[in-house]
C-alpha cells in the first residue's frame, strides 16, 4: 500500500478544532488567567473533543485581547 497525500489530510482533519482552539485561547483574554489556563489544559489533554467543546462553550468566555 502506498501513501497518498489525502491520507495526511484525513489524519489531520480531526485535529483542526484542537489547533484552532489552542490558537484562539492563546490570542484572547479571559476573566482570569486561571480560566485561560484551564481551557488550554482541557483542550490539550482531550484533543478532539476538547477543541469542539471550547468552540461551542469557551469562546463565549473569551474576549479580544487589548491592543496597544
């Protein structure tokens, strides 16, 4: 069996919500630093499901980072 380019896409597609959630958590502020770290740990420890849960419930708690 040979490796095709679409195998990589199929393997990485379920991880997309996790990668996006980590990026979103890192670039937004939360009410407390502990909440931010709790979401980050949750998304990292429970990869696919954690990312999906953050998208539906955690984004409401995040606010844009104050720019200078």
